[in-house]
């Protein structure tokens, strides 16, 4: 698997990739995810949506173009457009109590300042890895993007997993949100900062 890119300010860590993201997706796979959405029966996450998100994010974070070969033409073109506009990064953001939150960013390359959108993920074991369409849309509209998985959410071993235990909008969650905003302001020097979330986010 290609090696991921790092941000120019050194704040990005190597992205280990996702298991299964190297398997090529077809146009039919993309159409099925678009039609069915994220959720399968019983409130579980649809496996095809997980694979689609992993493949898109691996293509974004890879240093060469070969990872985009695993995507159908339409998503591959969107990833290429975003790669021309923004620098992707994978981060571990340290909380005030010493935990590490998994985060993903798209930093606009054109001279700024640009607005920053912070995107905490929903209540899902796949964290920020399920929502690449949102990040692509925001980046194409000129926003810096900083997505993160709230503490305690994730599956051990996945790069989208954050450390700790869920705080359910308690004081640690509030402090984490503030820490992520500070991280984004320090690295992106945005014009303004806003939050965007659904479900738990």
C-alpha cells in the first residue's frame, strides 16, 4: 500500500491505511452506497459503506496515484480534485488528560485565511472514517476540515479510533472539543471556525 502524505508543518503522523481498502470498488458498489446510505438493518453500519469510506480516505492520504485506482471513476476524480486543492493529514491530538484523539484534516493550499470546519464523528465504531463525502464537499467549497473521533469511540487497531472512555457530552468531551479547536487554529490560522456534526457529533 502506498505511504501516506504528511503535512508541511509536521503535525501529521503516518497513516497505516485500512484493512480491505486495497480491494477495488466498482461503480455498482458506489451506486449501492449512494442508494442505501450508511445504515444496514438493525441499526448497524453497512459493510459496503465502511469499505467505501476506507477506500476514499486511503486514496486521499496516499502519496501516489495508485490508491485511486481502487476507486470508480467518479469518486477518483473528486479525490484528485481535492488533492489539488488541499493537503490531507492524519493526526493524534492530545487531550488535557493525556489521551490521544484520532483526527483527519484537509488543509487548503491556496493563500488564506480560509474558514475551518471541525467535524466530530457520530456514535460509530468507525469514527471519522465513515464520512469522507462530507470532507470532500467542504474542501471543494474552500474550507479547511478537521474531523475527529470523540474519546472512547472506535475499534482497537483502527487508525480512526480514539483513546479513553466515552464521556457522553460531559466535561471531558467539552474540553476535547476545545482542544481540537485550538489544534485547528494553531495549524490552519482560519478566518473563522465552526462545528458540524450529526448524531453524537
